[in-house]
C-alpha cells in the first residue's frame, strides 16, 4: 500500500535521559521526536490525498544593456577622487634626444610644411637650451650632430609613409629642411679624412631625400589637398624637388647623374603630365556635388594649372588649352571662356647657350629658344612699324578729306564777295604803281 510522502523518520532514537525522582517523567512507550522541518503546501496536499496546485510560470525579465555592461565591468574600489589621476598632457622634452621626435611630429602637422626660416627662428634656440651646461662652450659642434640626426629622422618618417595623408607641400618641405641640415653638416666637415664616413652618409642622404621628394610628387592625392591655391603649392613642390636634385648632383654621388638623358628629369615631367589628367578626372567626378560658383573657381584653378605646366604636358600649350575646353564643356555644358591677355613683367633676361632665360617679377622662370627670341624681336619691330604706318595713313586721309571738302564748297557756292575783295587787295599790294600813258604826238 502506498504511503503518503513525508519527512523521513529517524530509525535510531536518541538515548533516553535518566529520570529524576522529583521530576515528572515522560511516558516510556513514546520516543522523543526531533523538531521537523516546515512542510510545504504541495507536500501537505499529497499527505491528504489531494492533487498538488499548479505552479505559476516563471516570469523572465529582460536584461538591459546597462546591466550587461555593469556585469562585464570589473568592480572598482571605492575611495576618494584624486585629481592627479586624470589624464595630463605629454611632458615637455627634457633633452635634445626627446625633442627630435617632437620636431618630426610638428613638421607632419603643418599643412604648408616646416620651413627653414621657421626652424632657425623658433626651434634651434630651443634645442640649444636643452643642451647640457657642460657643453655650452661647444654648442655649435654638438648641435651639428643633433641636426644630422634630425635630418635622418625626417628621412625615415618620409620613407615610412608618415607624410602620406598630408599635402604634398608638407612632405616636400620636410625633405628640403632635411637636405639643408645635411648641407650644413657637409659645410662644417669639409674634406676631413677622419670624417669620411659622415661625408658618405650625408651624400647618400641627399640622394635619398631627392628620390623621396619626387615620389611624393608622384603619389599626390587630391583628397588631402586644398584645391584653392593647389597650382601654387604644387609648383613650389616641383621647384623644391628640382633644387634637391641639383644639390644631390653637386655632391657627385647621385645615382641618376651618370645615366643617359638624366631620367629623373623625364620622371618629373611625366609626373606633372599625369597630375594634369588626375586633376581633370577629379573635377569631372566631383563636379555634381559642388555648386556652380565652386565649380567655376575649381575650373579656373585647373586652367591655371594647365597654363603654368603646359611645357610638361603632352602636346604643349595647344593640348593644355584643348583639355581645359573639353573639361569645361563636360562640367558646365557649352562654356566659352573669353581669351585673356596676360602681361609679363620681366625682371631679368639671361642669355643661355640655346636661348634666353626670362625671369618674371612674380618669380616664374621662362625659357625661350634662340629662334623664338628672334621671332619675338622681329614681331616687336614690325608692330612698331605698322603702328607708325597706320598713323601716317590716318593723317593723310584726314588732310585729303579736308581738301576735298573745301573744293566741293567752292564749286557749290562759288566765290564770295569777300573772297574777290581779298584777291584784289592782294594783287594791288604785290604789283607796281600804275602810271598814266604819255600823250601821242600830233602830226604836223
């Protein structure tokens, strides 16, 4: 027979206590029961033969993101707030070795690059202040070594691509600063035999900086450039690259100098030609997102770029003008830009073996071949002659017209009385006095 479920009975009862004579003893037939645990409602129903009551379903509460993040985060020890524990700025460099990487980062942040004049004016005095006191007497010699280390650090930063996302002028001017520091070191060392390794290092560094500057020109990304003034900035970068090439060739260690036709010049020219196509494609792809006013300013910048770098573009000036017209037509429809005459203010003329070098007042340098220079001179003389001839012809035409008008007036109206009187007076003044004739003799 099924027995109702209940708490399990203790089979071995506890030992009985000795009965005192003066106390009332418990009945001997019943054992002492230990205190039982509380019985739940379901167990009581089972003992009485009734079915248990149905359980309520568990309610699942949604877990919020704050509870998850709070559960994931480790518990922090509570304590007083320490203001010194807040993040602070990077400490200032306390030595020249710590200042060199800070200078490299400063050069990277400048959109127009770190110039030589700014470096000498602001940063060189700071480097001298960080030198130890014991080396104050030989500050220039000690600083020369640190300047070479800074040039090497700038070269490494360019090679590693830290100037990749910056404007092209920023990286090229950093290369120019590094080359200037190397030149200072070469001027200090001279031709000393014990500094032969340093001289070789400087010459190789100049060649590497030149190649990296040309590489920066080749990898120019218009996404990181300001289109306003881009032509001027790119021209400055090209001029700096040519200057670095000249410095490297002067040392005699340039690897491209001994090759035929100087391939580095062709490489720079091809870079400028490619940049003209990239500039045009960029404007065509982004013209839909720009307003009409901005489009006109960008197109004007592109026209200036094509006009300034026309000698480097395939086809010369004619091809650059044709590209500008085609881009204007594609971007703004049929657009006829009026022809513009640009006056050239010549500051200096220098004869060259193959022609004439023209230096303008705005800093640009133009080159004209000997035949073209003669054509310009002949055209200038011919223009002067044509001007004088036109003036003479105009004067003769006016004189002929005035004479013909006088003749026609005299024919139509005839001579006036005043005209006849003036003519008689003039005749009387110019002729001799009239004498009366002598009487004829009478015949006898």
